[in-house]
C-alpha cells in the first residue's frame, strides 16, 4: 500500500527492455498526483499512442513468459538478480569492488582500486578529467563495454565524493551480460 506521502514512478524501458520508447508513468495519492501534474505538464508530451497501447498490452499480457505460471515481473526479476550476481563476481574478481544495492537496474563499482594499461598512455595522463570519467572512457574505447562515470550524475558540490565510481546496467538479456562478463574478465 502506497502511503499518502509517496508517489510511485515507473518506466517501461527497463521493465520491458524497450529503453528507446521513453514511456513512464506515476501513481499515488490524488493530491500528490495533482501537484506532480502541475510540475510536469510541460515535460510530458508527444508519447505516441501506439507505444502507450503496446506497454499497456505488455502489462496485461505479462504472464506469457516461460514457464507459463510465472509472471513477467518474476521472470525478469530472476534474470536481473542472476545478472547482478554474474557482474558482481566479475567486477570483484577484477579488483573493482561493487557497492551493494537494494534496488534499481544499475550496479555501482569502485574504479579506484585497480589500474589499467591504458592509464599509462600520454593521452590518458594529460586528460584533465575526474578519475571515473577517464576510466570510463578508457573502458569504452579499449574494451567496448558501455559503462558510465557516476560523477556525471551529480551537481558540482557533490561530484568530488563520487569520482571513484562507475555505473553499469544489469537489466539486460543474459547473453548481453555474459558478453560483458567476458569483457570484464579480459581487463589486463
């Protein structure tokens, strides 16, 4: 039961693996939703009705996954938990400790404990950027693994506290995560 002081905001992108659709929704106490609508009335626009119908259909038919008695949410949750475990082990083995999470679709890893060969390059040394930005660029460019520096999500006053951390999504197919694990294991 959602309290009268909370709003539940959800997004179909990660839930159904349709991140490009940019379709989300919120529910909660009517007084809060009324205020939310006043704030967001210019932020929500142009969501194609076909996408709305498609996500509504996915929500209605979410019981179509295997095995048939398991809901989509349970099925996807189990895959995401397994993906989290796989990535966590790979990063931990690569001396990039994982910051434990209790929710969400992203894993946070500490990049300050290990060094990479690319950090010795002149290009890397001369970059005037935070550690997480430099490491993320090096991983993307040298290993082709999509990973984001956490400091980019912060305002300047809190940024310095998060410059040792990277963010990676585990709400992906098992095959995609297995490829990521192979890449992480290849870190020199």
